[in-house]
C-alpha cells in the first residue's frame, strides 16, 4: 500500500511555555483506518488541525499525497483541502439549512466564491449528494432543517458533506464524543464501511479505548503531545494504556472485541 500521509518531527508550541505537540512522527497508508487515542488535552485535535493547516505547526514536515502541506500558499492549500474531509465533534452544520443544502456545502472548495454564495450546484453534484445520503440512511430527512435532527443524524450529515468532496482522507475529530452508545456505533460502522468499501483513509481521534480496539487497523496513543504507542490493536498492553491515560486508565481497560487488554 502507498503512503498517503507522512508526519515528520511535527511540533506545535503556543506562547512561551505550552508544547501542544512535541516531535510527532507517523505515517498512514492509503485505505488505512487509524485511531489516535489519548486523554483530553493530549494534543489529538491540534494534530488533526495541523494536517489540514487549520492551524500551522511550529516545526516539522507534513507530506500528504506527495505534497508538502506546510509549504502551500493560500490557493494551493484550498485545492489540497478538497482531498481532505473534516468531521467535527459538534457537527459544524448550518442549522437553519436543510440536510441536502448542508451536504452540498462539501462542494464549496471546488467553486468560485460567487458560485458558492449563489448555491450553484450541478445536477450531477445533487445526484451524488442524494446517493450518499441514501448510503447513510438519511433519505427520509433530505429536506428537513438540520436543527430538527438528533445528534447521530447530524453527524451522518457531516460525514455526507465530507464524502461529497470526494476526499482521499477523512479527519474525524472526536466524532462520537457527544453521542450515546447506539448512535456512536452507527457512526463508527459507517466510517469503517467508508474506509473498507470506498478505500478512503480514515484518521480518527477517539477518547474510548474499546472503540479504537474494535474498529482500527492501527492505534496511535498520545499523551502530552508525544506519541507513546504506534501499532496494531492486538499489540497494545494495559501498561501502555496506563502510560497514555495515566490515572484515567483503570476505567478504560475492559474486555473488548473478545480480547482482554493486558
């Protein structure tokens, strides 16, 4: 498999004292499903936002699909971001707009400012949006305003919007943190299916170790901006989970996926 994303010696410093990321190194292959786990404040969100340059890393290199991300100017960065879908914890939808209108926003990166502001979408784009919504089980909700939806439904709209970009990579920032267990399973099943069936690479931030163990090809464990573990779910030990989570670890080590972590 070809390497799609290569992160080398990436650090992010805020002010004089705060190192959000410290010399982070990893790579992700095309079609991989990789979970980043760690406690709140570990640097998981900062890392994802450095990859698509929502924030700029202080140092290091990020190579995505053969392009050095940190060297890009504004127009080049906009073009690159069409290949990287972003899914947020709090959905980032326009609540007063309908489901289909929100999903079509996934095409804005391909439009001029004028075409985007006027909402000019092709019949082909609208058809693709409908197909994606059907895939995600949202056909009945296409013309509902997004403020009428449940959290799980909103997150599926967010996924549909990202998929309409035709991305190579999905960055998912704690996409199930606000959801109940049933809705969380639906979202994770969809993301796994998208990775397996469509071949789209998924890089997902998770707080829940059990979910990461069940769904991931690979797990990256982060604490205080440093990578503690990078390997297959089968290889992570309870000791490494303690290193990643500290005092929280006791609540997180459970029997999952037929395997005890230990």
